[in-house]
């Protein structure tokens, strides 16, 4: 297979292997830590999970990506990237261990969330640094190949770490704190691997003259504002409408995710272990939907156009989600998880295509930074709204109908834009 051949070529490069090992360990630890955090909030027997607690956990996991992300590059251009990997993973190991200690201690919830928030905030610097360092360990001819394979391998590592955490929790790990400690150990391993690389190897170059930190930060804020202004200008309103549609669909995805968590915890079974198994199964169905979207979307968007494909996805979700969700039964909900994964990811791929093809190259990076903020803020906002609407067992017909209406509005609005 071509992918295996390309990977074997890259793995002959010693420094690429080490950088990849840091990525795999770091993102594997992320998967373990995030599942440990989620199961503690939702499935811990000693806690009475609520939609508000789930919303708080989602904010902890996602908001740092949005709020820190646009400014991470400013600092990464000033710090040695190898040191970012070393100290960043050491800090995360210590904070993850602290989170585990807080799980078993009688402390206020806000202290636990602050610790978890710091872990995920540091994560943004490590991930951005891994991408920025890649050209220092791969030659120009192999850079596109490395950019394709390395993040994919990292995502698979995160998924594997999350799966490992689920398995440990199901087969008898004494507590979620033990799972989080495993994440801390993996962060520590990532820090140790970074010591195999020379401090100056990964850049940035010391001789480059840079503006002051304050100037760079304020400049980043101005550049993001300029990107927003570019996005809403008449020639680029297709991209603006696609981003709006995607944000609303992401909102729906977030609200239904919180509902699913509460259903698995209280609404469909009273057994914690059975609820965890059901959640893992639902996430597997949703992941299968994401994979199906990657297979189907190139053909469908090619025939219909990406904007029409967004209309089809939103309309399908508007029809199928209430039909499958309102019975609040296991079988239909698993099918709904697949549909939700398929329609959400298919619309995201189409939106990416619209932005890439309609936004001028000089603004594209800034627009994708805005996209990242909208994507995660919509998800967290949905969790907050769901927390207000959901009963403890997650059975809310009002939420399912509200989400279906939002999907229908997206389909109607984008359909009208296509006709115009």
C-alpha cells in the first residue's frame, strides 16, 4: 500500500521518528486523560452527574483550543520548540497527577476544573509546536507526505488512548484517578523522548528579528479582525454562509452529545458499567459515520457542489434525528449517532472546501483560525443550552425538536442561497 510505503520512507529519518514518537505519546495521553476526565464527571459512582457538570467538562476540554490557539504561534516563534515539548509535557504530567489527586480528595469542583483546564491549555502549544517543527526534520520533497501522515497518526493515537482508557475503566481500574495517572505517565514519556533531540534542532532560528511580544499579540488580534472583515465582504459571502451553517450544525452536535451522555448515564440503564459500554458503542457508531463521510463526500460534493451537499446533510439530519431520537431506545439512538457523525463531518468537509476555494490565499490562515474558534465555541455553547433544557435522565423531546428545527433552518437558508 502507498501509505505504508510512504510511512516506511519517513521512518528512516531518525529525527522524524523521534518527533513522531513525541506526537504519538502526547496525543495518546490526551485521549487517556480526556476519557478519564469525562468518565469521572459523568460515570463516577460517587458523583451525581448533571448536564451542567457535562457542560463544564466540555468547556474545560475545548475552550483552550479556541481562546489560546490563535495566539500560540506568537509564543512558539520565540521559544525553542524542543523545550516546549520537554517543559510542556512535564507540566502536563504534573498537572494530570494533580488532577488525579483532586479526584480522590474532597475538594471543590472548581479546583478540579482549573487543574484540567491548565492541562488542555498547554496541549494547544504542544500540538502547534509539533506542526511547526516538522519542516526541521523532513526535507522539502517529503514534507507534504509528512503533513498528511503525522497528524493522522496522532489522531489515531488519541483514539487508541481513549479506547485504552475505556477498556481499563470497564475491566476493573479502581478509579478514574488511576486512568488519569496513566495519562500523566504518557505525558512524562513524551517529555523524556524530547530529550533525545538537540535543543536547537527544531528551531526557531535565533537570528530572526521579531517584534516585541505585546506588538505581536495585538497584531494577531488585528489580523483576526481583518480576516473577519474579509470574510463578510460580498465576494466571500459563500464562505461566510458555509461557516455559519457549520457552526449551527456543530451546535446541534454538541447539544445531542450532552443528551447522549446523560441517557447513557441515567436514561437507558441504571448500571454504570453498562452505561459506559453503551457510550463506547455509540461513539463507535458516530466514528463510523465520520469515516463514511470521508468516503462519500468527495463523490457527493463533486456531483452536487459543496453548498448543495451541506443542504442535503442538514435536511437529512432534520428529518432523521427526531425520528430516531424521540423513541429514546438503544437501537434507534445508535443509528442516530451514525447519522449525526455522517452529516456533521460531511458538512465540515464541504465547508472546508468552500473556504479553501473562495477565500483569498493571503487571508486563508486567519479565516481558519476564526473557523476553529467558531467550531469549538458553538459546541461549548450547545452544552450550556443543553444543560438548561435537559432533565437528569437526558430524555428531552423539546431538545430533540429544537435541534431538528435548527437543522431545518440551516437547510432552508443554504437552499435559498443556492437558488439565488
